[in-house]
């Protein structure tokens, strides 16, 4: 039996002159999950000085969210959306 946890995680890497961020959501992330990830995402974006940034969002384990967490994610995308040259969302088919 596995333990399943809801949340949002972030992994940032630098490859040559590119910033590569990988965000993973699982379960039913709360608005606090998105509020906690915001300073980490900001630090990852601005610690690697590069004009090119890519974001991969993994939603394979994502099950849904509340209206408040949807709003928090919307605010996060408004704040950082212009920082990325490419954004890809990876999930499972229904």
C-alpha cells in the first residue's frame, strides 16, 4: 500500500544557457501549496540568469482543486507567465 500526498513540487535546472523548471502537482493541491511554491519558483527563475526559460508541468497524479486553489494558480501564472519561452503540460488521457 502506498501513501498518497497532495501538493506541488518544483525542480529547477540549468542546461547550458537555459533555465528548465519542472512543476509537479499531485492529489488535490491546496491554495497554500501554491502560495508556498511561489517564492521557490521566483528564486529558481531569477537565480539562473538566462533569457530562455522552459516550464514542464506534470499533472499525471493531479486529481482536482478547489476554487481557492484555482485562483492561487491563476495568480501564479499571471505573475510568472511571461518569463517562459515554452510551457508544456504533461498528463494522462481520460
